[in-house]
């Protein structure tokens, strides 16, 4: 009787959210399918307690563990602590999951150096414990590289189109660095803005592309850092 072939271990991703979690849902639906083979979301962390994305995670099959850590409650509960301390605490929660990848999917908090220092292994997160292998972090941003960094990118792009300043916008998945929305692009797709199109219609088309791109970007980076063939149990 021949021995069973070794099964690939599950690649682990942690997803950070702040809102309704439609991009998270795209990842939930894609895990362990040909789009994201041998992959599971091990934790969904939100900085907003009422984020519906937490419910999406809990209603997944099987349910995905969730965590909540808000900046202001953290500061109130820890007098003398700073925003940097909060970022380090978020990184500590992430690091304990030992993920292959962190995905920011609508995470509405700008990460400071503390977070990246921990996930890169440059700073201890629990006593003297450090991340042994840097954990890549990617973010989904509804704009083209170098255009409309930061918040309200969709509205700003639409307004610029109305003024004749641009002809199209886009969506990108990029690596997270200390400069906001300036990390190396992983995937970029242009989205045409149609003359006379209401912003709601443009936004809907853009979001539909986001759901596709966040899965493709996650798969691309996972295949670089943890190819399925090299993660046999």
C-alpha cells in the first residue's frame, strides 16, 4: 500500500479591517480555492468594534477568529502610552499568529514605524521575542501609484476628472512602507471614468475590481514568500 502524498500546509494570512469588509469577503470566498490554494485567514483584526467585517469573519465556514483593538480605547486604558505603542500592540497581535502575509483590506489607520519595525523583525514584540522572518504587508488602495494617496481617493479622483485634470483612475495593491501609499506596487489596474457617470456608478465599478485585485495581489505575494510546493507539512 503506497503512502499518502504529503499535504501542503495551510498558508496563513491575517487581515486588518475597519469597516463593512467587502474586500475581506472576497478573500474569505477565495481561501482554499484555485484562486488562493492551501490558504486560510487565521485572524481578522479590526480597529472599530462595530465593523461588519468582524461579523463576516464570524459567519464564515468555518468561523474565522477575530480581534478588536481601537486606538482611543487603548490609549484610555493605558495612560502614558502613545500611538506608536498602539501600533506595536497591533503588530504583536499579528506576530503571534505567525502569518505568511498581512493584508490591509480597508484598514483606516495609518501605521507608524512601530508596526513595521515589529513585523520586519527589527523590534521585539514580546519581551525579547522577535519575528524571525519578515512578514510582508500589502494594502489595497483605490488609486493609481503616486495619485491620490491617503483618504477619500475615489472622491478626489472623480472630482479631478470633472475638472479635466485626469482621464482615468485605478486600483492598486502595494507593499506597505513607512510612506503612506508609496510602497512598491504589486498589481495595478486602470479604471476609466465615463463622462456623465455618477460617482456612485464609478465607485461600484471600482469596488468590483478591488474584490478581484485583492485576491490576485494576495496570491501573487504568497506565491513569492510561501509557494504551495514548498510548504509541505
